[in-house]
C-alpha cells in the first residue's frame, strides 16, 4: 500500500505546480527552467529564489510554497507613520523591529526562507521565526527598507502577513477552533452510531430489525462519513506530508489504521457480511481527538504557567511626589510614574526622558553595541541599558513581563548545550513508526489465515495502542512542572534545559560581595579625614548612579541632602567611579583606583574616597554573611566542589575559613576577566561548573559557566548572561533546588520506563487479538493522562519531601 501511494505521488508531481503543488490547468501551464508552474506568480517566486541562490528552499519539502496573491494597493495604509508606529515593537534611530503573523508557515522550508529574508531584501538585518505561533520577528534598517516594502516582499513569495490593527493593539490573535469543531462532529457521529448499533450487538430477532436492517446500516455508513473525511482529516494530511518529506511520523500508522477500518467496514456492509466496525471507527477518531485536545491543553497550561511565573524578581527605583525614592517591583510600575535609572540598569518600560541627556545601549534588542544619545523629551524604549550617570524618566506604558522574558531568552544569550532527554525522545520516535508498522503487518499476516475479523482488529489495535504521545510528553511536562514549582519558590529559570544542566553540576563557584554577603546588613564605619556636609552630599550624588552592592550600601548609609548636576560620570567595572560635579573631581573605589598606596597591608573590604586629588579616607565594611550560609555550604560540600571568588582583598579570608567547610578554595583580588578565565580552566578539566554571582562584575563568568545564577536583591540589574535568577531571600535553598533538578531527571527516567512498559503490555494484548480497536482508542488518551498525572504527582512529591528534609 505504501508503494502504491509513492507511485501515485510521482504521477501527480508531473501534473502539479513545482512551487505550490496545486493541480495545473493545461491551458494555464507555464514552463520555465524545465519546471511546470500553475501561474506567473509561482514562476516569479521561483525566479526570485533562483536569482538569490535560494533554490535549496525546495530541497526541504516538495512544493512547499503558497501561491502569491495580487495585493496591489492593499497595504497603502503602511505609508502612514502613526499606523506603522503601532505595529512596530521597537524603533530607535535607524533600527526597527516588527513581529508579523504569517498564517502560511507550515514546514521547514517556510522557516528556512523566512529566516533568510536578508538575502532577498537589502536593509533587513535579521529575521527569526516562532513556528508554534506562526510569527516572524524582523529587525530592519528604516533608511534602507520600509515596513510596507517588507510586507510586499513577504506577499510576493507567498507569505502574506495577517495584519489587524485591532489585534496588535489588544495583543490578541485569531483563535484556531478547528480541533474543537472536529471533536464535536466526531462525538455526534460516534454517539448516534453507537445507538443505532445496539440491536446488532444483541442479535435479537425482531420484525423491524429484519425489515430495516439495510436502512440502518446505510444510515450508520452515512453518519461515519463526516467523522472519517472531516474529523480525521488532520491525520491524513500529516501522514501525507510526512511521506512526502521522507520522514515517518506517528500519524502514518494512525491514518493507515483508520483507512483500513473504514474500507473493511464498507466492504462488510456492501456484501452483507455484517455491520462493520463503524462504531469502533468513529469512537477511535473521537477518543484520539480527545487525547490530542488534552495534549494541546496540557502544553498551553505549561506555557501559561511559564509566562506567568517567569517574571523577574527585580525592582526599579520610583521617585515619589515628595521626591523620596523607593524600590518597587517592576510590575507595580504604572503610566505617569517617575523612575530613576542608574548606570548599567535596564530600562523596563517605554517612557519619556526627563534628564538633560542620556546614553542608551540597545544591544540587548538590536545587537548593536554603539550607545545612542537621547535628549530631554525624547522617547526611550524598554530593553535599553543606561550607561553613565543616573537619569530620570516618565513612564508611558506599564511593564511588559513577556517582553523582558523575550530579552532574557534572546538567541544571542543561549548556550549550546546537549538536550539529552529531547534526543532520547527523538531517537525513540524515529524508530518507533517503522517498528510499529512491521509489528502490525506481521500480526495481520499471522491472523489472516486463522480469522479475518481478528486479523483486522489486531492490525488496527496495534497501530493505535502503541502511539508514543505519552512518551513525547514525558520530558516537557516534567520540566514544565518543575519550572512552575521553582518559580513559586522564587527561583526563576530561563528555560527547561537549565534543569538538565543543574542536574549535571559538580563544581560550584560563588562570588563573595553581594552573593554570599548581604547588601542590607553590613556594618559600615568611616576612617580618615572628616568629610564636610558638602563633601558627603557630593559622594552621595556620585553613588546614586551606581548599582554596585558596596555603592548601594554606602548610599543608604549616608544622610539625605541636596542634589547636584553631574558633568561627568564613568564607572569602571571592578575598580570604581570617576565623576565631576561643578568644579569637583570625585574618585570613589578601590585603593588601587584612587592611587593611594599607603595602608596596603591592611586587609579590609573598603571603599576609598578622593576629592580634587585629595585623599580623605575610606568606608570599611564588616560584612554580614547571608543567613544559613554555613549550613548551606556544609550540605553542598557533601556532593560538590566549592570555590569562592572575590574582587576584594584578603581581609575576610580568616572569617571565611572559619565559616566555610575545610578545603573550600578561596581566591581574592579577582578582576572580572580573571573570574572568566578561572571558569574556563575548570571546564577544561572536565568540570560542570555552576557560577553564582550578582550579575554585575560577574556577567562574563556567568555566561561562560554551564549554569549561571544571578542573585537578585531588590536591584534592577538585568543580566541576560545568566540562566537563572534567584531571589536573595531564598539563597539558603540552593542545595534543595539542585536536589530537585536531579529528582526531575529521575522522574523522567521512571515515566519513560512506565510509558514503554505500557506500550509493551498494550502491544502484547493487541497482537494476540485480545484488544479491540475501540478499547485501544480509549486507552491511548488514558495513557497520556496517566503519564501526565504520574510526573505531576512525583515532581510535587519530591518538591515537598526534599523541602521537609532541608
């Protein structure tokens, strides 16, 4: 049967359009480059691809394109700048970003061509496809190409976008309810056929049954047609595309089973051998669609939980009406609020700049690292990073958490890691279908010589019962549930892969300042020449723009005073701050930075002050370590190698040696690049390294590590280099999170085993003729429910039991 299908497709190819696959009307046939096209539009698209060396588009799948539509004048409204501004996600200088809905996206060829738009149109920088949402996100140069040009380009190659201003403003998209309609039709057909089949089940001798048996059978046949042709159509289309692409997916045996049951049942009715299996057939389709609906709802639930729980536990400084400053969660920001943005701080919302000028780095959004200068009254966009002195802005829109999630998950910041459990699932699925078909045909071949009815039942039941839907759902649902559990406990992971990486960790590297020490409880004292009130206010104004933990602590320690306008502000990572206010030149930072060589032998964590080349003194910190630190390190030391890196001097070595387990490696006076090299060297030794830092001086080390965790303590320091954000209040739970990640992998292995066991048992019953196709169809969604319930119960159980132990 597979051979015949292949043969037919070859015959059809000669009569179909090379580009879109539609049947060609003989009089409209266009031959170009020895290929047949149904219209000039398809021929034009092929010419475009040929001229731009993009014909490998057709290598991914035969006839993947759509027929271009005549849209002249349709998008003239995109000449209106006010309308375009509503569609754009981002627009700054010459760079703009837009996300467009492309309903025609359906295969790998579509993804490939849409992610190579820059080869078709000058001015397009990058394009990225979101396949599940059928969207393409395009970054382009507004001086070279307009949004209207891009829309016409997409339409000319058969990917006309769906643009609705109402949808863009409300953020809603058209909902696809086709599965719901198919499920409704299948349920109607199944229910009525079951009722009409009751007399046949009991084989009673009644006048009306004997007289009208033929009529009822014809009625049952008629009722089965909508279910067979409409409700099950998705399986046929998927199987057909799979065969065309040369890949065997799980829909092939399902479609084959449905067709075999329909043909066999029709044969029985036509030759009066019986009523066929139309009740089982429609029941099979209904329960499979029900299982698919459950699976889709499961994934959407996970997606919702992920979006809802993955907000960042960071805050922003809001300036109140009385000029007081307070840190508030970013999701509490409202339109009209006035915000204070410090050096290296992310702008979380769109707004208007109040300060005289600002330097904004939009590399998170555009990839361009050159800062853009803004003046008072200019619009600033969310996603930019303030560089230099402190600025103030007024909020235009409330914060978009999904936008921040998008920045965090940007491909630029993704690590190339092996997806072990996805690979296992892919390998099993790849061999599953051919093995399943082999078993089904072998079972059919054996039983056909014994009992034809049993043979058809065995063939169909085998194809249905061994569907690996539950197997495919195991890893994503387990990881999704763990993400949700961790999110509730203020540990926010970038994606599910981080869980797998956490389970592999064998070495943990901690930063000291702001990571194992708390920013809130340090005992600060001043040593040196007494600072006048004016000098104190100068120092406080300079520190106001810094996000470094020590800067924030001194800033909170100093008394409130008048505000000064800064003419220069430069913060050098790992060293200190250089600033100018009026005629005063202020240097604040390390002993080395302020060029003060005396007292080098004193090993203390200190911040030194120099004003107009006169050294005044230093603020000394008696660090307060986080609550539960000693117990946490003791637990971690049982299973992990622990190391502590610090940019400070060795003043705290003695305290740390007393506090931490013996053998903990302590390394001081480390610059950011040295921390990065330290991580690299550990990885060269074959270590799986987790770096825990504050996201400021540790960005390079966090990015280099296998897992980078940024500690957040009420400061809006956004680090896309990290893989997870941990609320500082939950720091002592770090060992619990690592244990739970390992248990997640254990849960996946157990559910893999359970799913395979189910398939083996199900197949053994099916192949021996002891499992009806209808029962197999009911069991299939039940297996999915069983696996989902199992991983949910186990992951919740582990989260609670480990929590009690810790």
